[in-house]
């Protein structure tokens, strides 16, 4: 596969990068393996000095890091800046909290003493996507580096400049060679890395199809994996929701990152009493978005990440309509240069329609009206995915009860699904397994070792 920077705003090829040769790949893995032998022996304070420096560098040079995000995948520049700050916050969070999270846990056995220690397991391999080019890397790298592991990453082919910038960040922060390694490699080489006995764990964020391939390969090698895959998050609006505020959040939930977000609002499930008013206000708000250069702060509608992403999404919409869905608004590409698509709302989507099951990764909202709360929950749960979701109601206790009934990894009440350093992130069903971020994220790739002290005279 080629590693190319193509600006989706105008289709201009910015830069092309060569893949590593097998010899270069071998050198990279060996360097990482050698690095682990010393990095694991560093104290938390020594590792934190490097990790905190990386966070400080990102915080001090937000625009410098944000620019390639917008150029390579089209994110609105203010959103790109927000991603840089969030990534730096995640890195800093683990620099400050990792030692506490991984402190030995004292057990209380019936006799003697016992502790559970957390120790690093080795070189970890991450396969990461293009939609949040730094955030995805930060939440994999920071906790694992602080735990004493080292990481190598195969980033998406469309964001090589972001991938290289993130690797340089760690070197500038004082990390030894091999602590963080970016690999510009082919799909065949990905399999070779997973098979390599020096690799001890694999993390992937991506599509269900990619997850099945990578998890199967790792499974054959008996290697621990975490999988953060797609989503089709329900955005539930109950009859007692604050309509004005809920619509504003609906636009954000759908259009943040141009809808190219695993936890974007994708299925808008609205109780009949509010359905018409919600749909009218939602449509009006989406129609007001202005396409343009994502580098321009005045632009409110960015392009999709690539021409291929646009073509795929248009194909999904056309198939949905052919199988009976109704286009409320949009449904077409915008007649201008670049990978721009009209904000789109589809309704009348029946269970037999492929759209009922698929993930739409972009500015396409699926709208469903339901009679009541029970129907809303049932529809939310009728999905192959289970990543995030949200429910809007003025009755917070009711919102919490509904949240408990929805089968998903994360539920938010009166706010769209989102992410913060201290909140665990991950899903169930086809959305994968394992958790990233918070105190839970750092536990995935450490050895939980029992150390038991018993009397030498104790019975067996």
C-alpha cells in the first residue's frame, strides 16, 4: 500500500512516502526489543519525565501539530487543534497517574500474605486509523510507555505526516530509540509483525473487517489483543427532552469530524411526541453548515477524508434508497472540488434495508421515530454494534435508567458520546473488546503477577 498525503479539500497530492523494506522492518523490531530491556527497568519517575515532556511539547506547539491533520484528512482546523490538546492531556494524564494505577494490590488471603504486581510484557504493536491521527496514537502509546512497555505503530496510509510527527515528538521528548516506532509498512508486513515472537500484544482501532483479520492472526500466535472497532451509536431523544439544546448536541454528535467518528451519533431515535419538531430543527441546522477550506475558521462543513471515503458513503446512501429509505435532505456530493458531501438525513429505514445494520462513516444521519421509551431502547439494542450512545431527557434519573438498559460500552445522559483521559473507552458486540483510557486502559497489556508468601510449615 502507498503512504500518501492527499489534501481532500482540493485533491492535491502533498507528499508520498516509501514503505519500509523487510530489512528496515527487522531493524526497527530489533531496536524496539532491545529498548524494552532497559526501558522496563526505568522508574515511574524516569519514564514520567519523558512522557510529561512529550505532553508539554504538544501543548506548546498546538498549531504546528494541528496543521498536518487538516491538510491530510480535512479536519476543521479548530477541531484539529482540539485533538492536539486532548492528545497532550491524555499523555500528561498517564505521566501523572500511571504509578498509582499500577501500584501493587494487597490481597487478604486466609493465611499468609499476597500481592498482585503489574509488570510490562514487552513490545506492543498498534494498528491505528486516520480519523483522529494523534488521539488514537496517544491513548495507545502513553499508558503503555508509562507501564514500561514499548510500542510500534502502523498508522493509516493517508496520514503519514501525522504519523512521522508523532514519532519525532517522542524522540524530542527524550525517549530512547525504539520506545516509540512508526512503521510505514504493507499489509503483508503487518502479518509478519504480528507473527514475530518479539511482539507480545496487538491493539487495533479500525473496521470490523480489519479487526477480524488482525485478531485472528494474533489469536493464532496466542497474543493478547484489544479491538476498538466501528459503531452505530443511538442518539435517543425522549419526549421530555429540552428540544433546543438537544438539537444543538445532535448537530455536534453527527457532524464533529464530519461524522467520521466511531462514536458519532448515527441513529437518531426520537419519541413520536417530539419527532416532527426535532427533525425540522435538525434539518434546518444541518442546512446552515457552510463548505469550504477547513483551514479557514469560517468553514463549518469540512470534506471527507478521501475521495474513496466519499464514494463509499454515496454508494451506501444509494443502496439504502433503492431498498426503500427516504432522503429527507442531502444524499449527494457537493458540486465543488474536493471530497465534500451534503449533510444527509435518511428515514423510513426498515429492518431488511442494509442501512439498518451498517455503519455510515460521514455526514449521514439515520432518523427513526418510535412510540415510547421502551421502543427506543429496543431499537437502540437492535444493532450489531455496541460502542457508545446517548439519551436526552430532563429527568436525569430516568436517563440513567435508560442508559443502563442499552447494550453498549458507553452511555451518556444529556451529552453525546465523547472521550476524556479519565473515562474508559471501548465497546461490546462488533464494536470490539478491551478498554482504553482511564485507570482501565493501562491494565490491558501488563502482567498481573501474584506474589504469595506462606509459612514454610503451612499445609499444601
